[in-house]
């Protein structure tokens, strides 16, 4: 394993709620926004000490296999020695190789890879979004075809929040994992809100990665404690870390989708606390 094909992981330390209320925009972005994920020929991302999640992008080039590899940030051994992995393709068709076996993923198709596996990526034009959590159990590799997953209809047009929730790995009732949950939400044309009212996951960190935005479009992402919220503007392919104490919601200037990934003490998808709009 050479330095050139090791994943590049930035470290973000956990932040206290009080650090958000007085932070500048630049400070908010430095602590919570993950940019520059999709670099051709590289695996690049961020390790956050909030529930020790890793979010990254993998962009293979040509016909070469881009290995997930290993990183000193994660300690000794391969990337998945003590971790599980969720993958969603946000680009053209490509392949994920798990222990040498190729799995083809189209746009917004997903995959779950349990700990201990060897992973690589192949396919010009593919862009793989990765979310990883620590794991102490074994599991089964699974592929999720976006068009085969029955979405859960959420929200309504009157509230500009109509959207389809595609759950890939989501705890009891879904594909089993140790603690990782991952899926895609597609906001309907004419709606803007991706979650309304906002909510808290007091026992889990959640990361949003926005995708499908047109050129020049943005999502205004709301975060912070109820009554003390702040916001950041996010571009296509940017992710934002929402610690357990932070609400999260976003409004787009055009149509879009987002990948949600969670990890923490409880992997029950419904374990959340809605926050009434009047308390914001």
C-alpha cells in the first residue's frame, strides 16, 4: 500500500453546542461542513469524533481499481478491520468490488459492506459516497437498487415538504447492521424542505450529503440547538455533520436529493424527537 492510494482522512473533533451559537460562518463550515469529497483517482473524506463516523468520496478513473485501502487515522489494519460501510453511487454506473467480487451500482443505488471485507471501486464517471461506522458484529453484503426500493411518502405539498424516503439500511425491519443506517431522500419537484418540522437524534449522529442540485443551486441547511439555530449554504456533493444535540433541516433553491447516514447508541430509525417549529 503506497501513500498515493491511501484514503486521505481529515480529523474533526467533537464540538459542544455552545460553539455553534457564536461561531462565524467560516468556523461553522470548518467544524461541520465536509467539502471536496469527490476527487478523481482518490478516496478522500473526514473522520469525525461525533460517534466516530467517517464520510468520504471515492472516484475511480479509467479502468483501474481504486482501493479503499487503509489509513493511519483508523489505526492498524485495513479500512474495514473494525468498521462497516455504506456506499451510494451519485455518478454514472460503476462497480464496487468486495473481496474481488464486482457489484454494479447505478445512480443512487446503494450497498452495505460488513467489517473485515476488502473493497475497491471501478468505473469512469462513477462517484461513490461512503459512510462508515465502527462495528463489533459481522454481517452480510447487500446491494440496494434505488428503483426497487419502495419509498415512504413523507410531507405534503401544502407545506412544501413532499418527499420520498428510500431506506436501505435502517435498523429493525431493514437490512441488519451493527449501528450504521443509510438511505436516500428525494425531494419532490415544487417542494423545498427535506425535513419539516426538524428533529433531534439524541443518541445518534447524522450526516447529510446533498446531491442532484443543478448548476448554481444551493441548499440552506439549518443546525444548532432549538432556539439557537444557525445555517450554512451547501453545494452539490457537500456533506454536513449534525451532532446528536443539533436539529437538522434544509430548504433548496431547486430540486435535489440527499443521502442520510447515522451511527450511535441506537439504530432504531424511529428513535428521534420532533422539534415544533415554534420552538426554533
